[in-house]
C-alpha cells in the first residue's frame, strides 16, 4: 500500500469514528441540559451534604468530587438507553421530524433498525457499568420505566401517567447519582433523603409539562396526549406557573433555611413563572425550558446549603 493510500485510509477511519461519536452525542444532546448535568449536580451536592441525606457524617469533598466522571457516566448511559428506546419508535420519528429534525434518525444519520441494534449493545455495556458504579438497582427500575414510557405508550395516552413515569424516573436518577457520588458501598441514603426524593418527584410531576410547551406541533402530529394539547395552552401555563412558585418557597421551607437560602430558588422560580405566562411563542418556551432546568438545579443545591449553614 502506498504511503498516500495508507494516510487516506487512516483519515477515513478517524472520520468514521468521529462521525459515529457525533451521532451518539446527537441522540442524547437534548437531555444533557435537563437530565445529565442537573442530575450529576444533584448526586455530587447530595453526597457533599453528608448527614443531610446520607449515612456519611463527615463527607470528604475531594473524594466525592473525584467521583464526578463516574456520576456523569452513570447518568449519561442511562439517558442513552432511554433516548435510543424512545427515538427508534415510529411515532417518535414523526414527532422528531417536526420538533427535532437534527436528531440522528430523522436527519438520516441512523436508521430505526440501527438504533435498535445500538440499544442492544448499549444495554450490554450498561449492566457492568452500573454494577461497577454501585447503582444497578436504580438502573433496573429505570429500564422498567423506559419500557412503560415507550413501548407500552405510557407517555402518549394520558398526561398524568406520563408525568408519573417521568417523576419516578427523576427519583431514580437522583438516588442513583447520589449513591455513585458517595462511592460504591461507602454510604447509604437516610430517611430524610427519601423524603427529599419524594419532594423531587412532586416537583417533576407537577411542572415537567414545561418541556411540552414548545413541542406541541410535533406532539399533535403523533397524536400524543400531553397536558397542553388536552387542557389547552393557557390552562397548561397556569399548571406550570403556580406549582413553580409553590415549590420555590416550599423547598427552602422543607430544609428550614435562612433567608439567604430562599433567594436563588425564589428568583429563578419567579422568572420561570413570569416567562411561561407572558412569552408564549415556541422560541420563548424553549428558553423558559432552559430556565426551568436552572431552577430545579437550584433546588438540588438546598441540602448542601443547609449542611453549610449548620457548620457555620
């Protein structure tokens, strides 16, 4: 083989690898802001909060921060399983063709059959990864929820069922990320943690319809019964604004924080509530969805805030 031919072959191989990596990134791109980054923050901050949520009374910040790559990996691989299971379905392809045409299947980078095969491979990898990181139980529950949400149509027919499954999923992400951040077998969640996870579930159940506001056209094309399509756009906005304001004050009260601990949740929650009521076009709803993710992440920080208030 000539040197030039060998160089061209190596270049083509590198290009092919980068292409496939970019394709996988596109599969999970939309959930980086809503699940991967916020849930990683939840896990790290919860582990750092020590006795607020775990059996570890003296958390070592350096040891926990070193777990960050594993937390990201655990959350991301579970998101990848969900996204592949979801995006390969015919109705999802119809929706994505309208709302997210850049995704691999509607854009032609990946076929539904290839996505199914990739899902099989990812599941085989996810099992040892989640076992190694110490949160296999949460992964098993989430895979059950994935099946209910996608293959059994739990996300399509009834918005109450849709939000319940999403809430359960967020609880699993939060619990699993915390256990990974603590280190495999290093500590366990305490009673307060399960109360806090129930609160997180309540927040997601009552406000996650924010993600559906910008997707109404695609959801209508696939005949999905999301809250804004069933109850109407204006009613849906009220069902977001009121709970967001409630949780913005209820969560700091749950942790009995000083006035400083109330500022960020109240500020971000007010921004989300005002925006969702006033700015009602698709572009604005996408921006408000971003703000919702910042808002819920600010709530994830509250146990750590409480821990530092007690130590001050």
